[in-house]
């Protein structure tokens, strides 16, 4: 595109002429997109645009293509991939990946691997994620050609190469020029192979080295003196020799990140690390050497240390830290207090800069409170505890903000002290186990108080993590109900009652099927499958709100499911009728139920009893026909059914006590005559809402001022305990008609005038007669009295929505 002097913009090429752009320009564009802006665009998406783009992508040096060899990859597929690419490429072997099929074919795998090995000098990166077990696959006898272009090699954690390991490592070490910059090895045999004197020069070029072994090596690997450019070093159970104090270790000058677990740190004693920014040490060996000769890390801002003895931390000379993670395995407060005191010097030295603190040290509440009050800059705090007994409610109340929060959902009085960590925006509390009993019940409301009191602080969150199995819950501030969470897709939210409201907890991560460890939960919002086990543990559930996915609830629940005895509010947007059939909801007061699949079989006579339900919304007439509702007062229903008259007269009029119905909401399609029949059976109806009034004619509205015939009166007597009124719905006070535009139907105006004025004159006045037109964004109020009639048109609020029963 280019701009002219007048400011107009014109394309450089006419439409449809993009093929005239030279290949070299396209290559530069693709390199700019993929390399300069990583993560913003996907390489495969660009390849799928057209054949020309695909050809340019695979032929552009610098854009690495990936060859996947899976369980059922065919040799022909590998051959085509290689033939079409003239540049270097990455090879990924993963027999556990079933994208190409589930059956493993040893011959196909062998043939595919051999074809790839023929062009081994073109391999830029080799990632062996998983390999066939030695018993299922015979390793190739032929040697692998030298990997002259290899820059990175990764071996999967449980990838056993068997006899293929030696020829592969030989190919790596016979490279004419060492290019390796990244090496990931979980196999001690591979480490010892490369640690041979003839191979050590291949460590010279490494910038990333990861050695994570499942067991400690039997003999040491003397590799540190040969790591000249190393920036990232991660080692687990690596056996290192004892180095003399004057040993030349170039990696000390180049390391920026160090992660050691069950590895000797003797080589670090007395050294100065000028570039090391992040250091993590777990269960170190030979830590006594550092206690004699301290370690100095001039640039380190992040330190993690895990050991039963934290005393060596005093001998790490550090600048003020940004992040500190400390773990101690001491099992009681008496043994843990000295460990916590040992780290206080490091904590206090970083008081003004430390913004993230991760602690798993058993200590007294007083010590922890004192330390946290010295950290004014702390923004993220992770407390890892054994059980709810570890820290009391009184301790956590210290995090409640002192100021009154007038803008939040709950009002909190000012406290006499400043809160712990006033700048905190994230608090995570981890428990290894969550106890049953009264000792845990007080913690959840306190957590909610913390969130509510910091409501105005930007992005404050409180997470509760439970282990065995691991679950993450986000604690929300106190709420009056959990309705606000019902519209969020793919969420689980439970609610725990407290004296000041409901504490909502949102499930963020855990097992594939929800497990609720909080047995005192009384509220649940779910948008995915719920198991019988989960529902069986919720003995106090009073409100259940489900999303619109099918089969969230089991289709064949046991009759002793606790929710049948405890539930008061039930909303299920896509429920199978078999979950309800024959059950009794002893305490259900209100609900909203919609069906999926075929409706219930009315001939089976399996009735669902709701003895005290007063408010219900059901969008399927056959489902409504199976409900026994002796106390119903407000009903929402769709009358759209070809056998409406039969179902209404034989089932609904029998099972549903219509004599006490005060509100009726009709939506969906319906016949005008059916609606009139129903209304004549509702002597105490006070509110009528019709969801689709566009097809209602003057005859329908005329019924509200017409005296019923003798035949109609007889039918009404049979259904309404011999009570017949002089006019239709004599107690009606509110009539709302949606989707009715009077500008298109002026013939209704005289009828409306008659309804309003005559009913007022007869003593049956309508206090509210409103017509809604959501498409035009307006409503028309019809007002009458003392012989007068007025139409007032009002603009709807932009948030106005069609009527629905508030459940």
C-alpha cells in the first residue's frame, strides 16, 4: 500500500496479482513474522494458506520444519517430507503420540526411522520424546551418519533407546564441528558416554544443559571444566567429582540460571557468580563446604532453597532479592522455628525489594507475622501448610484490610492495626490435606473476608490449593447469591454459607471429574459432568445450577441421593427426564428445567413430586405433565405441543394445582384457543406475561371483558372446584405482552381501550398493561380509569431483556 499527496491509499499490486511478489520478499516476510514475533502467528497456519506459501515456507532457510515419527508413521510420508525440503529440519520421535493411529507397527517404525537417518546430516534438532521398548523393537544395525547440523538434542524422561543409544551418541560425537547449544539427557549412560575424554569437547558450545536422572550415577562425570558458554544448567542426581578450590570452571562466569537437586554444591564454595540471576538448590550434597567458604551471587534476584537444614542460607551473599522460595521438612514448630530464624536475615535484607515469597517452613504464627510485617513491597505470597491446623483464623484475619470498603460487596469496619502485606495482590494457601470437622469451617469465611476487604485493590486474588488429589480453588468475596457465576461458561463454583453471606469458591484445576472436598458446601454451579460420587458427598446442597451441556447429571441416579432431600433451588438447562422420573424433591421451592432428548413417556405414569414448590419454569409440556405441584404459585411454560389439549386436561390439570396460580409466563409457540382455555382455569391469576404476542388477535384480548358461555363455565367448574368468575382472570392486575408493535397492528387499539376501561369500570382494573417491542427498543404503557384511556410510549433501557422467572 502507498499514499498519494491527496492522502488516498492505493495497493501496490492489483487484486489477484500477489503471485507477482518475488519469493525472496515472501521469505523475508515469513522470517519477520515467525522469528521477530514468536507466538503471535503459527507456522502451520501460514503453510495452509496456499500451495505457493507452503513451498516458500519449507524452502526458506531459518524456518525450521518438523518431521514427526509416531506409532504408525509410514515410510512414504517421511520420504515425501524429506524430498520437499532442501533445508535443515527438526526430527521428533514420539511413539506415545496416537495422532497417526493406535496400533504400533515395528516394521513401519523401523523403515520410517531408517529413511530419516539417511539424511541425518540435515537434522537441526532431535527430540526423542518416547521410543519403543527394547522388547518391541529391534534397534537398527547400521550406524547413524554424523549429525553435522545438530544444534539441539532432547531425550525423553522415560525414553529407553536400548542398543540404539550407542550409535546415536556416536553420531553426535562424530560431528565435524561442534554446533550443539542445547542438550537434555535423562539417561546416565548417555551422560557417561559424553563424559569420555574423547567427547568432552562437545560440551564447549553448550548454552543449555539439562541432566535429570531417576537414580544417582555410580561414577562421577567430570564435565564442569568443559562448559565454557553455559547459561542454563539443570541437574538432578548428577554425580560430580570434588573440585579443588583453584579449579578452572568457566561456567561460573557465564551461568544465568542454575537448578540443582540432589547434586553436590562443593564446586560453588568460595566462588563469585557475576551473571547468575536465578538459583534453585534442593537437597544439596556437600553443603558444609559453603558454610566454610560462602558463595557470592552478584546479580541473583531469585533464590529457591529446599533442605531440612536452612542454616547454610546465611552463607549465601546476595543482593536484595525479588523472589524467595524456602522449604524445610521439619515436622513441628519447635524444630521449625530455628530454621525460620535462619532465613530471616535473608528476608529482612530484601525487605524493600521482595515482591514474591514462597514459604514451606513450619513455625509459630508470631514469627511469621513479624517477618511479613517487615515486607512492604510483597505482592505475591505462597504459604504451603500441612493442614488447616498449621495457621489459625486469627493469623489470617491479619490480612483483612483495615479500611472500610464502601465500594465492595460487603462493608467491613476498620481494624486497629494495618493489614499484613498491604500491597499484596495474590495470596495462595496450599494444604497437603484438608481436614474434616469444625476446625476448618472458620477458615473459609476468613478467606472470603480478605478478598472482600481488598475488593477495590486491582487484581487481588486468593487461591486455595489442596493436595491428594491436587485441586486449585479461587476464593471469591462474600456474595448474596451464586447467580452471577451461572452465566460463566465451563466453570464450577461452590458456595459455603457464613454469617455474612455466601463464600463462593471457583474450581480452577484438578481431576477430570469434579471432587468437592468441602462437605459443608450448600451451593453448586456446574457447566460440565457431575459424577454420582461428587453428588453423594454434598449432603447439604440447597441450590444447584447447571449449564446447557448434555448429561451433566447422571441419567440413572440412586433414589437416596442427598440432593433429593435437601435441594431448594434447581436450575438445569439440559436435563435428561430419567434423572427426575419417580423422584421426590422434598424441599424444592423453585426451579427452572429444560429437556434434552425425547420427552418422558406419559403412559408410564412416573410422576416427579415437588410438594412445596411454588415457582417453576419448564420449557417442555410433556415434562411439566409429569410434575406433581400442589403448591405452585408462579409458572413459566411453553405451550408448543401438537397434543396440547389432551396433555393439559389429562395430566397437567390433574397434577398441577392451578387454583392457586398467581403468575403465568407463556413463551414459545402456542395456539390462541389453548391459551384461552388455560386462562379460564386460573381464578386467582394476578400476573400474565406472554412471550410472543405477535399472533394474538382481537378475539383473544376480547375474552378479558367477555362473560363465559354456559359450556365453558361447566368446564371451568370441573377444574376449579366449582368456582366460576364473571370475567376472564378477574384478579389479573398485570398484563405484559412481548413482541407486539401497535404501529403495525392499529386494529388492536380499540380492543385494548375496551379491556382497560371496562375492567376498571367493573371493578377488575389492570394496574399494569404493557406492550414490549425489543426490536424497536420501546414499550407502550396502556393506562385507563374513570372512562379515560392513555397510551404512553417509553424507550427501553439498553439492558432490557425479555421476561423470565427469577429463580
